[in-house]
C-alpha cells in the first residue's frame, strides 16, 4: 500500500470531524458566593489572569485549563445560580471556524441559546448553543493567549509568574461528565453524536450494594473532548441524589490531567483540598489485579489514588475530590498510555460514594 492510500484526505478528515472540534477551551462556574469559588480554585492551583470589563467575569488558568467564574448579578449565570446554587453553567468547545461550526450544529439539531447577551464572553457573542440542563455550550475559534479569545479583557499584572508559583501541575481538561435523568442518556449521546460526530468509547453497567447506574462515555472526533453520561437505575442512587441536590441535569465532575499525580495530589492535600476515600481492600488487591504495574502501592494507599488498565492498553491513575461546588467535584488523572476511564476504578468510585450515602442515611441496606 503506498503513502497516498494511507494518508487521509481533507475530505475524509472533514467527514470524520464535520464541525472541526478541537478540544475544550473553558468551563464556566456561577454561584451565590463567587469569591469562595475563586478562592477554592486558587487552592487547586489556578491563578486569576483576566477580568472581562463588560461583566466582571474572572478567567482563572493553570496549564492549558481555563475556568471562568461568572459574577454577574443578572442574566443566564445569575438565573442558573438561583436554580442550582454553586454550579457549572457553561463550557466551550474549540473549533476551526466558530461561525461555520455554529451554523452546522444548528442544522444538525442543536438549538441556539437565545437571550443570553453573550454569556461570560459578553459583547453579544452569538455562537452559543443550549447545553445540558440549561447550561451554555460556547463554540469558539480563538484559543487562550495564542488566539486572543481574551483580548479586550483586563489583564492582571504579573499573572504569568503567579501561575508558575501557584500551579499544582494540572495542565489540561481530560473529560467532563454529565449526570442525566433516567431515560435521557441515549438522548444526550444522540445529541453529541448527531451534532458533533462523537462516538461511544465505553459503556458501563455499574452496580453497588443497593443502587446502580449506567454510563456511556462519548468521545469527539478530535479524541480530546470526552463526555461520559451517567444515568441512574433506581430512585436512590448517587445520580438521583445529584439531580435532587442540583435541581436538574448537569455537569457532575471535571477531570483534570497531570503528569505526576502523586506530587499534584500531595500538594493539593497540603493546601486543604479534601478527597474521596476508597475501601482499604482496593489497595490490597492491586498487585493481584494488575501484576507488574510498576507503581508505588504504599504511596497510592497513603494518598488513596486508584489505578486501572492492562498490559496491552497501559495504565491510568486517578482520584476524586469531595464535593467542591454544590454536588460538583473534580477528578485528578494521570494517563500512562491508557485512554479509557477504568471500569474497575469507576466501580471503586461508585462504591465509595455509595458507602458515604449509607453513612449519611440517604440509602439503607439490610443488615
């Protein structure tokens, strides 16, 4: 086979990625106490870099990750905070051409988010779609500093040095998980599939002592945007609890990538960030489950870090914070070749949250 037949043509590339998606640009947060949200993100290694002079939205950065904290007293963010409390009211997809991608998304069934006056970006920014649970899905073709998305925002003096000093080693947004109502998982996987050409990467059927969930992990054509979708199998699961606490569907957790999970997590713990616990037997079984993994199990046990993978696919290491903004939490992940989500770890996370629910009396298990 010659090189010409091995190399994809431009038409093939466009067909595989029709809207030109190219990773996440930001996640937007809102809530009744934005100062507390900013302070928590700073503890997690993020630094304030810019403020939108039109609406006071704060940009916070670490590596290639941008978090926006929307402090505006009116509009979509304020209404979202009224409905959901501390919450994630928006996210942005990078694309090659925002206007063309937006028009293409609408033609494929997405609905424009009308009456939001540009959201966090301000200035009547018009390339915004309706997202999960009434959140905003921004379509942007300017990337951070290189693409000047934040041109016109007030730049905070000395932020580059401040970012270097404050970073805990997080550098990209790995995936962004949605919790949806029963019967809606396929609706939302269909949305991302039909509109953006996402594909199913993994399907989980997780069962605990008393509850269960279904999860469908979707991945974009660029292989950089991953969105797992969780749906409950019963009335009492952690997904149902999230929907009740959050007052609707929405972003459950945000996964952030690091190249050294031990150093990152140890520094975050030193700063006071609390993490989910894991049953002790999980660590007792690591060597049997993954022989030859090459990781420091004692250090993993001390920090409650999870591991999954295989000889063929490589491994991944991950850990989850406790609830950070309302019922929303964060995941810290390090990938060593493995590009999946770790079904064993998914089960361990489910078990740990279910144990917490049992301790709090949210669900009851027969003795």
